C-alpha cells in the first residue's frame, strides 16, 4: 500500500491490550501451576512423577511455561491492530485488505467467561479474517470519539447480517437461534452504546 499509505488509519486499541494483559496475568500463571501439578496425577496407571521421579516436575514446568508463552503470542497476533481507509472504504486485518461491503459478520463476545469483565465486538467475513474491538472494560465503555467514528464507518458500509437457520429462513428468530450475533443496525447500536453487563444484544 505504498501508493496510498497515508490514507490508512491504524485502529490502536490500547484498552483491549490492557484488558488482555490483565486477563492473561491471571490465566497464564494458573495454567502453568495446574499443568505442573498434573505431573503428580494420572487418570490411570502411574503419574509422571511416579514414573520418572522428581525430574518430571521441572520438565512439566518447562512444557507448560512454553504452552503459556505460545498462547500469549497467539493472543497478541490475533489482537494486532487493524487499519481503516475511510476514503477508500477498506479495512485491513493482519495484512488482508477487505472492502467494507465484504464485512458480513459481527458478534458480541465476552472478554472472559461472562461479560462482566468486558465486552468485545468481533467482525469481519464469515469465512475469513476477523478483527475485534473492546467496547466495554468491565462496566465502562472505552471507545473514544475518533475510534468510534472509524468503527461506525466500517459498520455502516458493511453487509453485516445474522446467520439464517434452515428452520427460520426469514431470520425472525435469528437473535435467539444465534445469540450474540448482530445485524448491521445492531452492530451500529452497540458501537454507539455498548450493552451493560448482563444486558442482551440488540
């Protein structure tokens, strides 16, 4: 994109990075501790500790530490900032350029097991790359005016629609058949006003 690099605006999602870092600081140490402790247990037969002796503990620790590091790097890669070219009506996700009208999928995703910790909007192609944006960190909306306008430009130029069930060809019950998914109007609504914790998607 050297000929028009100046038209791209990176959607820097610092609130999402901070929220992910907070979450990973809790999840990854637990993963390492529980994984290392599994050296002492076995569903059948001898445990690794019984089979290999004390050396099993550092081996298991190194293995699960590596798993945690790889998991963190995957999270960082998948959460890399996307870029928007409003004038060209284009979106760039991890190097892949999509026209706004190619964006046909959007859903609300809780940051962890429930949406009390935060709420993400994930959007993109149904069978392609997707980007995510943190709409709310805990109970606090986090989009500033500039990022909200960038996101609204993408949503308003998109063809976002809910999936349709063969048993509901008109999509009348789409919000119940596919909870969390959004149509274009719903996506615009949550960008303007993110649902509060426990509140259903529009």
